[in-house]
C-alpha cells in the first residue's frame, strides 16, 4: 500500500462523538479542580500574588502557542489520514523537534535576561523585588508545557480522547495543589505558587512518556524517517491553523497580560487576578463545548476524506447537546456567582459582573457548536485566518478603549465580543461553503427550554437569598438541563448518549 494513500476512515456515528466527548469532557474537568483550588491559592498567596502568577502563566502559555506553530492541531489533521505507521511516527517526531527544541532555547534566553524583562510587569512592591527570580524560574514551564501539549494531542490524533483524565486531573491539578500547600507551609511568598506549577508540570511531562508509548512505538519513533513532503504538509497545516489557534489563546492568555501592562503597580496585578477568577469560573460551562471541539477535530478531519456530507449530523448533534447543557450551566454560574465567590477573600466579589458577561458569551457561543473546529479541520485554510483576524481586531480595539476606564470589566466585554465574533463567523461560513447549519426545530426547542430555566433562576435571585437561593437554583439547573436534553434532542441523539441516556431516563 502506498505510504501516501489516506487510510479509509471508519464511519463516525453520533455515539462515537458522544463517547469521545464524554471522555474528553472528563479530561477537561481539571478546570473544575482549578475553580476549587483558585480560592485556596488566593488565600495562601494573596490576590496580587495570584495576579502576577496568572500574568506570567499567561505569557508562558501564549509563547507556547506561538512557538509550537500549531503542531498540536496539525497532528489532528495529518495522523488520522495516514495508514503508514512510519509516516505517523515521522509526523510526531517532527512535531516534537519543531516545538520542544525552540521552546527550550527561548526558555534559556528568557531565564538569562530575567532582570531586564521584570520591569515590564506591574506588581506589588514586595512581589516586584522577587520578579526577576520568579521569571528566571517559571519560564522553564515553557518547554515542559510544550511537550505536554504535543504528547496529549498525539494521543487524541489516535482517537484516544480519555488519556488526559489521569494527567490533567489526578496528577497535574492535584499535584499543583499539593505542591502549593507544601511551599506555602515552607514560608514561600508568591514565588511558591509558581514553583508549585513548575513542579506539577515536570511530573506531568514525565507521565506523558508512557502515554506516548501506549499509542506509538518509541523505537519506531526514534528511527522514523521525516521525508520532506511530510514535513511540508505538517508545517503547512500548522501554519494555516496558527492564526486561528493563536487568536483563541490570545483571548484566554493575553487579557491578564494586557491588564497588567495597562494598569500600574499592585492595581495591575490585582485587576489581572480579578479577571482570571471570572475567566476560570466561566470555563465551567465551556467544558462541554470544548469536549466536542476536541473530538470533532480529528473525527471531522478523517470523515471529510471519506464522506464530507457525513459531518452534518455530527455537527447538528454536537450543537444540540452543547445548547442543552451549556446554556443552563452558564445561568447557574451567573446566579450562584455570589455564593461561589463568597469562599474567596472579600476582594474577589468584584469578579461577579465579569463572570456574568463571560458566562453569557459562553452560552451564546455554545449555540453554534464546534463550528470553528470544523472549519479548520475540513480544509478551509483561509477562513480560520479571517476569523482569527476578526476576533483579534475586535478584542484589541475594545480592550484598548474600555480597559483604562473600566479595568477588568472592560476587558471582559472585549473578550466576550472577540469570542462571539469568531465563533458565529465560522457558523455563517459553514452555511455558505458546505451547507452546514446547527439550526433546526430541535435546537430552538432546547434553547427555549434552557432560556426559560435561566429566567426562573433570575426570579429566584430576586425572591430569596443565602443557602435557599443556592439550593433552588441547583434544582432549577438540574430540571432545566434534563428538559432541554429530553425535548431539545432527537430520539437518535438521545440514544447516542448511551448509558447516560438510560440512567437519566431520556429514552
């Protein structure tokens, strides 16, 4: 068989998507642990200390997404279309060399220049004195995180959507929390949180080695050839997707950085911390949509080679499930936000209006499902660039206008606008180019039920307070989610949910 011939793609069903999304969602549930750990970090290291930590982590994460040239997404395109294991292993070998080696060199350069880089950041006086040492240490998260990202994306490219569960939850997140407690007990200041993050990444990177060995042959990986055509295809795919991926990461990692640069001293660090509190909590409803993004990337790439029209029912299914689950969950986060933020230090309550804005954007984004991912994976190389430019220009324009006057709240408005512009533009493009649309009677039915449930939560907000309000909103969220799934999905959709559908009595 020719090494250049694409492997015949097995038919992908809604059940495949549901199972993969369930596993990916569980893997991404590390965000839930982060949401729980966040108030503990703030209690231990203070809001300003937490703020400078998230700013530095945002810088590292953003650098990762520039340096990796979107090799994580390119693997999703290339690996599922190959039946030659030498080419599969050659692609992974190339991806690792292209990303980890430059990341290591950049980390070395930044570490040696930490003293001259530190004045760029705003921090409280005590933290400012420790910034050069913190930067020199924390920048080594860059090669570690780059390796972790490529390793886990290589597993996903094999349609293995669940392996991140142990790494992302039981090791990376819980280990970070344990290390943070240890360093706090030893008397470390804000640098202790950065050291804990670095230690957890090192442990996770070590555990990625057996993960790669599970889905790839390490001996073949070492000797696999890297032919020029394969390298050109991998780089072309990555570079085509880089603007879209970078745009998404800019809306996640750059806002705390920009807030920190625009607002002076401790105010800049604290405002970055406030924004990150709201952003992190708003990722709870985003987990559902992100799970479908992870799954439909490699599945739609493989399916497009066999039967492009077969993507339509998968897209409809993902959009209906996302709407039924994300909209009620976003409402719950908004109307129980005061209760959730009460476990933080008192200054964290300033994040409540930001949380409402960001959760509303996530709900509106969920309605069109994983449109952006499908646009990227089925070969529309120009459209991701267009969408990323639209999102970036709208975000940066609003951020520069609103942040000086409104601080973190202005940044939340700017980020929400950028998110929605990119996602909804992708949905319009799919409708024009491929005739794909998420909209139909069932989606509107589920959306109407979800919005009615959110309206009921808003009424509870005005009628009562304290534990009773929280309990009633939890009941309303559970009932709304069930009704939206029951009446917002077709029977085939509900059957595709498998055992979950039976346990919830959706069929």
